[in-house]
């Protein structure tokens, strides 16, 4: 208890990071605020890109990907993507749908006989692939267990099907009737990874490498740190005096590498649950993924999705959250989320966990997208504001 008080009490007196402006008129004004945030030190590094009309029109890094090792936060810096990985997993599912080997309304148990869950009633609808994609299955989330499901360099990778089969009984009681509404759960995307493995006969990771990363030329993105990625490796960090610091002892193994610049810097680690959160890669590669998506699934003559699949992922499958009365606020779709109102459709996904926060936000009707990666999760509200400020400019 005394250790937690030592950490927690200074949080209330620790200086607050600079607030973002209410509005901006130029990219120079946005950069001026980002530099203020970096000078404050939280986050240590930011990489930001803007894509439009099939090309990257802005790409810049600020601060440090790894301050102790003097690695700058450039557009080539490599960060944990966390839940942005779900977009890639959904793309993989839609690829299988296009091939006719999977239907969105197929029961999950058709592919995974071990998928046994406890339904709310005897008349409950059976969970389908669609329910997993838009988080309407009723499966609970893993919450704090997620930070325990990591491994370190030199430890073996985790077989995704075996892993989800092992942990599923703990999360098998459904919270609501399948399809009733949407409630975010990483467990559902772990199950999707097992379905991909069952249908393809490959590991989830190899399928994604061969069918998404390689065709798009994403050479600095993988589920492990490759030799090509190492010179650009961002280290996860967290302010010493911050509520998130209290969670560090719950992370499995030795995650803390050192303390510097009033920050804790993390050792290299991997997520065990790769389908919801396992990708590690650069802002430049994420920009290629965004461009391909905005270009109806094609980049440099290589197609990863049909135009029809992109349309479905963008416009279909949306579910409201529980007790939500209007469709013009938050909705959860096939991986993508939207806060669309009457003016413009915006689809997005965040990724956050120990040491990193990421975001991809697209405006499909304008062929416009924004991607931001940081190596600190503690200031996510202001990172979200940076993206919204950037989206307010004319590009």
C-alpha cells in the first residue's frame, strides 16, 4: 500500500500538460502545439501522417521514439499498433468471405467445435462471425488480463487457436443476447484469429504476412521485431508519476527497462493475443494500409479487398452501444467505429496499451486519412484532439 501511495499522491500535484487550442488555421499552428506537448515530455514521441488521393501528403515525427537510446520519432519509427490490428484482422476475414469459404452469418461453432459459451437463454441466437466482427456477440472483454498476456524476446510465440481454446472457458458466459447491441471485446477478435487459422491451415500471423502486409509493401510491420525494424524501434514509455504506473506491477515478467527523463522505459515485449492487438510497425506502413483502404482495397496494382468488401466494412454492420438512443453518435461496425453526424462520415480505430497509443481516422468520402502513433498512452485525450484539429484543416 505504501508503494502505491508513493506513486499516486504526486499525481495530484504533477504539472498538467498544455491544453490543445480550440481551433487552428494552419499545420504550423498544429505543429507548434505538438512541439509544446513534446517539450512537456508526455508523450516522448509522436509520429503523424496525413494521406489523401492515394498518396501521403504529410508525414513527420516529433520527439523521441527511445530517448535513452537516442532514436528519434520519425515516420519510420516502429510502434506497437495494439487494437488498430483489429482492422487488419477484419480485412483478413473479408478476404475469406470474398473467396466463398466463409459467410458473415455462419455460426462460429461451424469452424470451431470447441467454441462453447453460456447463452442468456435457451432461445438465444447463435453467435456468428458477424457478431464477432462488430462486437455484438455478448462475449466479455479480458480487461486487466490483457496486460498479463505478454511474452518477451527469446520466449516462444503463442499459438492463437490453442491460446483462445485455453482461455475461453473463463469468458464463456455471455453478457447479453447476441446481436442486441455492441460492447467492445478483445476475446471476439481472438476467436476470429482462430477461425482464420482453421479455414486457411496457416497461423494467423503467416496469413496476414502473406495476404496483407506483403502485397501492400509493408516491410517494416510484423508481429515480431525484424532486423529491418530494429534501427527504428520505439520503446514504450510511461510518466513516473501517473495512474498508469500503478498497473505496471500487473504486467507479466520484467517490462521495465530503465527510468529516464521522468519516464519509465519498457523492454521489448510481444502481445500473446495477436489478432486483436499484435501488430508492430511504422507510421509509413500504416499510411500504405490507409491509402489502400481509401482506394477501394488497392495499392500499386495490388488488391487486398474488393470494392464491395470495402463498402461493407465502411457502411454496414454498425451497432449501437447499450442504452444509446441515437445513431448519430458512437456506433461500432466491422472493426471500424464511427461518430458520424449529419456532415461527414468519419471511421476510426484507436489502439492503446502499456507504453503506446495509436489512432487511424479516415474520412472516406473525401479520400482523406490521419494516422498518429505515440509511445505513451497517458495523454490519449490530447492525441485524439490533435487528430481532430488536423482533420479541421483543408488538405
